C-alpha cells in the first residue's frame, strides 16, 4: 500500500517530539499517540504500539486508548467540523496540543456512550494543564461544556452533519473521485463502509491442520468464530454494485481460501492457533488475490513486495496441499531488511520451509530468474484507498497528487517482474486501492505493452465483509 517505498513517503520531519507525561493516564497516552500521528506524521499502528509498550495501563485502559485513537483518526474530519462549530478559532489554527485534546473530547462526547460527559470535559481541562496550557484550559472547558450541553439538549448543532464528507469523515477530493469513478450511490456506500468496524478475518493454513482441528483450538480459547461463505459474500457484493468485472477463474473449490471472522479477541497473538502458525490474519480480498495465482505442486513462485508475508504463506500452504507434501518454492521479496524481518517472523511462526525470504528492490532486475518462474505475485505499492477503513492514516496522508506517481511506479515494477514469468506462466497484479490509474488502466496498458494475455480483472469496493481490492490475472503466451 501507500508508503512502501521511501521515495514516495510524505515529509517525515518531526515538528515536535511529543512525550507521555503520565504513563498511568489513558487519555494522556491517547493524546500523545494522536499528536505523533497527526503532527509528526507517524504510522498510527506503530505510534500506538510504542506508546502502549511504555505505558502503565490495565488491559481495560489499553483498550480505551486504542478505541480513542482509532476513533479520532477515523472521524477526524467530522470532529474538526464539530469543534469549529463551538470555537471562534478554527481547528487548523489552534495550538496542536489543544486541538488534539479537543478532538479526543469530542470523540468521547459523540461516540463513547459509557464515558460520562463530565469526565470527558474535566479530563480534557486536566490534560491542557498537564501540558503547560493553563492559559488555554478555560477555552478547552468552554468548548467541551458547550458541546456537552447541546448533546444533552439534542441540538442539531451537535448532531446534524448534512455534508456527506463531514458525516462520513472523508476528504472532499477522495469522495469526489469515488463519485466520478463509481457514481454517487456507490461512493456513498464506500464512504459509509470505511467507518464500519469489522471482526478480524483469518485464513486457515490447511496444510498444517484440518479445518476442524484449527476451529477447535479457536473455540478452546473462548473466541467466537464464523466461517465466511465466500460465494454468498461475492454474490451480495455483485448485487450491491461492489464487485465489478469478472472474478478470477478458480475452478477447484479446494483452492478457495478458508476464512473465518473472529470476535472476542484480546490480541490475535494470544491465541494458540496463531502461535502455532495454523492461522494468518488476512482479509478475504487479499486471500482471493493470492488464490487467483492458482499455484500447482512443485512450482517456483516469486512474490514481490511481499511484506509482511501473508500471500507468500498462503501460496506456500497451497503448494503443500496441492503436492500432498511436495512443497514447490516461494521466493518472498521486499525492499528493506525491516520488511524482510516481518516476513521471516511469519515464516518462523507458520513453519513453512518452502519460502525463501530475500531483500530485493522490485525495480532491480534479477537476470538469474528471467523466464524461470511458473508464477509471479505482484501485489504492488499503491495509494491504499481500498483499506482506508482499516488504516485511517491513508485518509490523512494520501492526496490525489500521489496517484499518478504511484501508477508510474507500478508500471515500472510490472515491466521488471513480468520478465520472471516463463512461457505459459501466470502473473497476478493486485492492489488494495480503487483508482482507475493504478488498477484497470495499468493492467490493460501492461497487457498491450508486454504481450501478456489478460485473463480477468476484478474490482472489489469496500464492503461489510471485505476490503477494497483490485485483482488482475495474466498469462505469458507460449
């Protein structure tokens, strides 16, 4: 997704280095994470993990911090619009610490019913004072109290958001692009679906255990699980206009991934099935992209831009199942040593010996593998517009100006890695984004430019059961 390559990352110069002043205060921890994400432009999952790692919080308070951070980032545009209704100083001109405190308070008042309004207001004032903003604590108190008053009165000023971009907290440019590409109705569905909370989806590694064995382990851990009816989900998405194009030709039902949704988790890493490498966190859309490669026993597969390794593991699992022990080989590559570390961690946990992790820039042609691979998996860096619901940093950091540059990068990578495909071999080009430039236009142009036969193109828009994703399947003529 967006940000995989250093050349395309946003300006990461720190405006200010924010530090936690009270590691036992969950609102303070949440505040610092928000500041690190919005002001220092750090990745939200990394900032959250680091802050929680240095805090002194109970599991309940850690969950509170995570909900506050995720919620504020998801609804940032709405929250700023709400703050502007109650403040004479517009949010973008406010002191960054005060702005983050008000966002945190506004989120609690609007979306967290179990938090007393008085606590949201009082704790916000305390945070202002904790950060040396005593002079502005009266301003914080006035804004939050007025919000709480209108909330209690049911005032439209607090509750009504007629602008769809505010109501669904989506950047204007992104909503306008969705409208231009998919129409107003589907754009509205996408914007709404960005804000849905979905259970964690995991794919079963069925070469490591049977479906029943893995499910029993999940049940023993007290986790609720539901198997996804993939055919039913795709049919529903088609009827809603959220599935565009032809699905990849996956004839063998056993080649379809087995995916369950899990709820009641206290961290996937605490489950026995995960620790033993029997399950892999993976969305349905992503799993369909790997399944579309249709690996066969004994084949050589190259997975470029592979971190954190979910598709490499899925392909290795499919090779092992297909060959009933004959594993084939997956070469799993990405750009940096840090990305390779993530791949190696997943390989080690899952125990697949038929995956070879390598550091390699996808733009760096490897002459040793020219026309040697049976198949290439190319899930390439993109703007990530299909997964903005899971990663709100995307709505904050990606701009329309990024898309042409990313499309050009994808074009260059495809021209390089397609050289590894042997005659009669297959290539899957996929992204987790929605723009035509990065998806359909690139796929068609690649087919015409490099002589690969385009077998299918599929676009999945964000839904209740899957991420937004693009999947295109190619074959090199014999």
